[in-house]
C-alpha cells in the first residue's frame, strides 16, 4: 500500500473528535430586500440576536420576521419580559395575532427564561421571540442558558430570536444584527408636525460583513391606517 | 332475526330497556312503548325459536298485561307486527301474508304519498306490494322502494342502536387524609390509567377533567380543566392535573377524590407533506399548562384587538392550533415596513418642562433629555358613555439622543411616557 493510500484509509476511519458535518441551514426571509440580500434571512434551528438601544428599530424588524412566519402558517411565541408588546402595531405590521402566543412576564427574568425553555423543549413553534428590551441587569444572564436553548432547536425549523440592548448569546448566536438609532421623518409645518416614519439601519455583526448596512424605511401608524 | 316488544300500557319507562339489555347489548328504541333488538345469537341458548318470545314475556309482570312480542327477519316487519297483532307472533322471512291485510295507515307516510295512495285506491299492504316497482319510483320517488319492501316484509336495514351513555368516573376514599401532592398523584395516576383504558375501548377521548376533592375540614375543592384538543393518554392528563394542582393547591388535606373524564370523539388529523410547522397538541397543552403555572392565568394567550380606539385595548384568548391543511393567512399586500411601538406597562410618570405650550425637557425613570422635536398635542378621548372613559393629549417626541417616545398628558395635568417607537 502506498503512502497516499494509507493516509486516505486513516482519514476515513471514524474518529469521535472529528467535527460533525453541518447541514446547510434553511433561512426564513423577512421580506425586507436589503436585510435578506445582506444575510439571507434568519437561520432556522439557531439563535439570532437583534441588538441595539431603544428606538433603534429592533421591534420593527422582529415584527417583520413574525409577519413572515405567521403568514407561512407557523405558530409563533413572544416571551415578553418587560410586558411591552403592542398588539395593535403588530397587527398593523401584518402579524397574524391568532397564531402568536404572547407570554407576559412582568419583568421576571427567571419566568421569561423558563417560559422560553418550555416552549423550545415543547417544540413545533416557528419563531420563539425573547424580548429582553430595556432591562438593565441583563448582563447577569448565565451563558449556560444559551447552550441549553440552542440544543433543542438545533435540528428543527424553530428560530429563537432575542431582542436586547447588547449581545447576550455571544458564540451561541448564529446571526447577530445590530440596529442603529432611528432617524425620524417628520412632516408638516413646524407648529403642526406629524411623525411619518423613520429610517432604520441594520448592521450584521455575525456573520461580520465589513462595511455593509441594510437600510429600512419604516412608516409610522397614523389615524388613517 | 329481530324481536320487537310493544307494551302500550307500560308503567315504568325503563322496563323495556332492561328487558332488551337482558337479551342483547344493543337495541333500537322506536318510541316509549316499542323496542327492537337482535336475537340471532340467542339460538344457541334457545334452540326452538318459540322459546325466545316466551322468555321475553317472563320479564313483564302481571301489572303490564298487554305486551305484544313479534319475531321477524327485519326490524321494520317486527315493529309492524308487534304493533298490530296481539300476543306473541312469529313470521318467517318474506312472509307477506302476515302483513297483507294491514292498512297503509300503519306506515309513516308523507301527506303527498298518503293522498296519492288514497286517489289510487291503495288501502292495504297487499295493494302496495302488488304495484310495479318502476312505476312507483317514477311517481313517488325513491321512498317508494322502501315502502314496498316494508309492505312485503322484505325490508333490510340495520338497527339504529341507541347506546347507553357511558360514564367515566372514579372515586377513591383514603384511610388517612393526604397532605402531599405526590401520593395524591400516585392514586390519580392509577385512576386515570383505568379511565383512559375504558375511554379508548369506547373509541372516545377526554375533552376535560372534573376533579372533586373532599377535604379534611369538611369542605369540597373542585377543579374543572378543559382542553382545546381531545387527549387519550393518561400520562398527559396526569401531567395537566399535576400542573393545575401546583397552580391551585387545595387548602386542606384530602380525604377522598372523585374524578370524571368528559368524553368526546377523538380528533383524527391527516397531516400533509406541505403542512407547516405546528406544535403537537398534547405537548402544547402541557407546555402551556407549565407556563400558566409559572406566569399566572391571565398572562398567557393569543392577543385579540378590541373594536375601540382606546389605547392598549386587547383581550387574551386561549391559543387554538388548527392542525392539518390550513388555509394560508392573507398576506398584506403593503410591503412597506411598519414602525413598531413598545408600551411601558405601567406608563412612566414624567416631569415635563413646557415652553409656549410645547414640551421642552422630559425627565422620567431612566430618561432625562431635551426634547428636539415634538408633534402634538393630539387629543384622544372616548368611552365617556362607559365605565372606562379616556381623555388625554398625546405627543410624539424626539429626544436629543434620537429616541422617539409617546408622551401623554392626563386630564389632571400629570404627564406620562406611554412607550417608545422601536
């Protein structure tokens, strides 16, 4: 047996330390062309993070994702730590409320994390959103939670999306989008201005794509809508 | 073979059913005085056919003197004979002679057919049996075939069985009062196992559980649990009771328990290849019960918007997952992105500096900044004819750090930040 053939046969022997062959991921597109072209959508069977300060457009992007999932007839869950979900703007954004389970946690972080754990282990949800929002002590979250959350969804179609002011899942997240502050669009004379919308920017941090930004023009809800 | 018992002067309405059940597990009750049941299997017990009606007659006491019993090859023929011939009558298969002199009024006829028979001079069963079948069908419709078969004693149909309502109940009394959940669940598990087996044997599933606990202090503790999807696995039901009792523990030790399963037909769903992802009903119900025990009863559900302009008006409804092939949800044709809003619940009380009737500076918990742009005031009011009126001025404000908030001034002059645009 030649040296090359011996090397080849050794390489084919199963090794317990050999990294697993990862299947190519499926993505759920948001329907926002700039975001979908940049990152391809939200990866299924993985944790995604939408991070940014208040008024940066995190919730606008999340509602768009929930709209895409519920219009695909998937059942979704919204675990709301700060009890901040607004059904009216979600419905206006196209989210099918009848397919959205809302869990109100009244600022009890332990309840929110346990609820996510139950939902992910129960299985069958298209998108599970964990909205940590403007909580200040979010840094105290143990990293073991994210390994625990990643494991049950790994080979499923479920997407766990986390909204927070900064990254929490770190290396457990497959996608991280950083949202930049909204630049509001006002209309009308100075004494009768009307909020017409805002420009939002999403910057992919993971996978990092240097110099790329997705710009989203969002329209504000007015009396006519 | 079928037996029909007709007792026009019956005192106890259950006598007929008791009589039928002592000969056959299934029966058809035509009315309060008439019952029909199959007797084919009785030929092993009673080799002579004549013995069967005699055995049936023995079930009726002397207080019910007029009991007619008929044996025939079809339920309809047995009923007709029992109603119109006194005592015990046995007619053989296809024996039209026994019925031929009966009046057509013995049949249940529609007014049109009764009028047609009267015009044609048809008065007896023999007259009907002699009519040509094709001509009858052409004139009277498909019902004519059925009538002719009944008149000839040839009708063939199964019994319309009325099953006795099954009850899935169990009661356990304890020698000593139980204080802990674990031994209670052990007993509940055994009861549920037996009840679920009985339920499955009847081809049913559980739509809910009624649990009644007799407590040591003499009071009763009741829990009614209802499921959106029928279950038949005792493990799932036990877990749901477990979670419900954790959320609503009984206030005193338990002396006895009474368990009742609410039966319903099981829901069978054909999944399609392209059916979208949805949770398994039993797993979902357990998951929801776990979360309900964690966050409380009113903090979990599907939001439903109310038909009002009152801010933050919604209801939480139970999640109902429709499995199988579902109609696609209508997708909004408007592809523009919609700016989301986040509520602060409760709204943040704020100190607002006013200059020329416009907010200049805002200070609240975690928010302190100069107002760069303000849009308002937008008057919002309504519900003055109800118990929950609202009346306030709203402002959309942009702070120096770029954050967008909705600011509200209540009628008493207090300011609140209702939420943020995000």
